[in-house]
C-alpha cells in the first residue's frame, strides 16, 4: 500500500514539475494568441464600417454627405392654386445642386369676364361666398341691403374708398378668408372734381398689394366697377363720368394681372354702348336687385 501511495504521489509531483517547467511558456503563448485574435476582430469590424467614417453625419434618420455626390430628397410645396414648379438649389456647404419642387413664383390667380345676356335668375352661388369677403362701394352696399351674402363678409360703407378700405386690412386678414374680392372705383373717382382716374386706380392698386401681402394664402380678385348710365353722367349729380370708370378698370386690370391677382370684368356685359344699360338700373348708378344674382353667380363661375 505504501508503495502504491508513494508511486501515486510521485506521479503527482512529476506533473507539477512539468507545469513549473513549461506552464509559464504555455500561458504566454495563449495570451499572445488571444491578443492576435482580438486585433483581427477589431480590424474586421472597422473594414465593415462599424465606426463612423469622416465626412458622414447622421441627422434625422438620414445622412447628408459632404462629398458623396448624392443630392437630397426632392421637396414638394403646393401653391394656393395647386400648381407646382421644379427648380434647383445649391446644397449648403457642398456646392452641389439639389433638385427641389417649390411653389410657383407668380402665385397667379385667374380671372375672366361675365358673358351672355344679363337675366333674372336665382342666386345659386352662396357656397362660393362662404369663405370669401367682399370689399366695395355701391354694388357691395347693395349685396348687404338685399342680403345675398351675410354682412359679416362684407366691407362696405357710404363713400367707401380704397384708402378707407386699407385701414381694414388687418381686420380682414385676422379672419383668414380664402377669397378676397375688391370692387372699388366709384367713390374714389367721386371724391372731388379734380380727382384723376390714375390717382383713383393707384389707390386701389395699393390696397390690392396690401391685401396680397397680408393674406398670402388667399385668392384675391379685383372686380371691375360697374358703369353708370349716360343720363346719370349728364345729370351732373356727381363728379364721376364713365370714361373715368373705364380708365380705372383698365389700369386696375393691368396692375392686378401683373401682381398675379385675378381680374373679373362685370362691366362690359352690363353696357349698352359705352354706358350702363337703362334696362339694368333705376337711377343710373345702381344695378337693380333682380340682376344681382346674375352678377354674383357669374363672379363665382369665373373665379373657379
């Protein structure tokens, strides 16, 4: 038993001596191998793009590259009339072109002229005026009097001039109307005997520009002033004459179209020759109530 025990003990001692002799070398070799494996793994990770490369910056779920040569995604902005236009802009800091779709620069609103023989008809365009406001003098005053459109949507008064209306622009803008219709000229021209058509037109044009600036999302229309009858002009009751009305309408139309503002002509269809037809008026300067629907329905059709 002692021999067997001794042999066993000797075998254990020999194993320990072998470890002391070779163990440190084996351990050093294992450590070196582990270090080599770690270095290889790190190098492989870098090669696969595991770290951020210079020149690429993550932002908002996408990346913008300073030297990739790729352009940013196109952006589309609809204009108030649903039109879009394409263009290019320089990408900031890169000198590269970025294709972009932007709002049409002019923002033009189309107009037109009433046609056909004025007739007595039903007022069917009330829906059109639900999101609109009307600024004007003699004709708009009649809209209120005959209750075709709610008073809250009408800006009119005795001797309503463009200058007086301009004082109301902030109040109009606060209501955020989708459509603004301006029908002025009669009272502007009737202010004084020496008032010129050009001066009246300039005042109306200034108002239109202010409305456009204060209501960038609204469709703005200049509506021609209605004519006066020859008998009214000859009566001398007012300073206004039909040639002035025609000139004001012409000047406003030209300026409005240049500004991208719609122009709606309601005057020509009411004329007999150069003047307001006696058939459509009782006093030579106001349109009969029964023809208001024809004009209001016509404006709504042209403005669409």
